């Protein structure tokens, strides 16, 4: 039976992670993307997209981070930060942090459940999922609709999030869509 209640949060499905030539490419993005699209179609008007962007002026530990990744110090409207799909009327939460859970996303998701797909499993996905679960929102991570920095990092991140059961459930596209 399909279970598409609550909101679908598509984490950072952006060109910077989809482009195989990008330093931040998620190698399995092209495999996860059709599953993300299936989920988006099923959730209809209950989809929220997130975007990672660089801050205008990095501070704290982010200064060192952007010394390693200076290519990413671009304005929020730079093409590399574009979503790969037009979000249409869907809400878009933009943040300069890996994790997107905060007051804006919390207001959109409410009490949940929150179904999560996107990239990178081992960075922005896990950084969004764990604070949401810690806030008491039931979270489903659609593992085959996520892509990591590497296959090994993807598996490790899914394993880590699975340790938070029953707050976090790691599942599949077919399980969510009932087929």
C-alpha cells in the first residue's frame, strides 16, 4: 500500500551535485534522480525542495571549508546552485548550511511525517534528517532516491540514520509508492 502522507523533502537536487564534472558530484545522482521524480509526482503539492548555497562571507569553520572548495564561493543565483528541476509552485528552502532543518522547514513539515530524498546522503541528507528526528518528526529516508559522495559513504550514512529507528526509517521508492 502506498504511503505518501506528510511532506516529501527533496534535499539539494542541484546542478553542483548532478554534474559529473563538478568537484561535488554525487556519482549515483543520475540513478537516484528518476526515483526522486517518481516521488515528486506522487506527493504532488506536498513537496519541499532545499538548496545549499555559499554564504556571502564565510565565518568560523566555514572559512577553512571554502579555502578547500573556493569554486563554490558564488552567489546564490549562480547556475551551479540551480535545482535540476523547476520546482514550480513548491516551496524552496535555501540555506548556507548542510542541514536544512530549521524554523522554515519545520513550519512546512509540521508534525510530519517527512519523507526525504536527495543528495548527498552522507552530508546534507543526514544533516537534515537527524535534527528533524531529534525534534520528534517521524522521518523516512528513501535510500534508493538518495546519492552519496561515494557508494561506501552512501551506505554508511544510511546505516547511521537507520540506527535512529524508530525515529528514522530507511526505506525504498517502491515501498513508499506501493510497488
